[in-house]
């Protein structure tokens, strides 16, 4: 019964991760390097999804997914190239914050510091380009869901909700690390993406419980092959993921800078339990 499609999973991760990329970069305060890191990462996932998909046998629905994986790769690459080409324009929110801090230091110390001048002749990178990849990716994820579960819509819902779920928890962890590179970044960015992740978490749990779902493992209608142990393992992962998200939010309320690093560590753990929440359920129900 353990039968997971790696190509679908990687496309999920790539599409969901790019939604999280846009969610954070749309405020134009996070440095360009953060967007580059995410676009390169999820570009690689989309390429791997395409390679695995085309190497396997499948019907028309899986071929739609594989073509979509290629298009998602191109969308990630296009956004990356555009951001690099327009890098001299910088990120206006980041530069404005730098100048405000420099001015405050100059007022306190009497030492003048040079401001950062935005190149007004060039256009800044448009974060909306990051939405192209997930919008295109939805087509492939719907096709993969139809191929996996027919036309009842439940398999499609599980794949799409899982994409956002895995993408947001991954981006939250990576954003926490980015504070080491950009320590003056307002804490609200990591707060926002953790909060968004917590909004997605109950939807992820719900779609996995709906019959035929994990609830069927608990009732005995579905045999997980381990005497029901995988069902309880899934439940432990699901509960722990939610708890870690809440604890991360509480940690971010602390004023010290180390709170961000603590939150990042908690998101590391949340990634592991989030993968258990999504992958264990799909593995058990794949048969």
C-alpha cells in the first residue's frame, strides 16, 4: 500500500514553495538574495519532478503534470533571471529601512553615514512574477490528483492543500535563516508566514481525515499494514506540527534577537512533522 509518486510530490513542493516566496517578497522589504535562494531551490525541485515524471510510465493526466513541471521550471527560471537583471534597482523597502537606521545612528553618534540611493532609472523586480509558477503548477497538481483519485475531488484537494502546507513550512524555516543575512529585517515577515502556515494546518489535517481517509484507518476500514500504528503515527505528527507552529509564534514574541533563531529551530522540527502529516497519510491511502 506504500505507493507515492515522487514527481507529484516534488511538483507540490515547488508550487507551494513559490507561493510562499511571493507571500514574503511582495512587501518589498526582504533582500533580493532570499528570492534568489527560493527560486533556485524550487527550480531544482520542478526540474527533478519533470525528469522523474517523463522517466515513468503514465497516462494522459500524468503527462499533463509532467509538461506542467517543465513550465513551472521555466517560470521559476524566468523570475530568477528578471530579478538578477533588475538587481541594481534594489528593493525599495530594504533600502529605505537602511537609510532610516543610518539616519538614526547618525543622530545618536554625530557620525554621518552615506545613504543608499535607489537607481530610479531602472525598474524594480515585480514579485508578482513569482505567482506564475504556482498558477501554472495548479494545472499539473489537478491532473495528478485526478490520476490518483478519480473525479471525486478529494485527491485533488489533498494535493493542492498539501502543496501550500509543505511550501509554507519550508519557506518559514528558510526565512528564519535569512535573518542572519539581513538582521535588521522586521520580525513581522516571519510572523506572517508562520501565521499563514497555521491557517493551512487545520485544512491539511481535515482533508486527510475525510473518508476514505485516516479516520478509516482508526476505524479499521483501511488496513495500514502495521496494525493501525501508522494511523497513530500520523496523528502524532499532525498534532505536533500544530503545537510547533503555536510555540514558534510564542517564541517570536520575545524581544531578543535569539528568539528568531529559536523560532527557526522549531520550524526545522515542524518540517519533519509536517512531512509526516502529509506523506504518511498519502502513503497509507495510496493503495
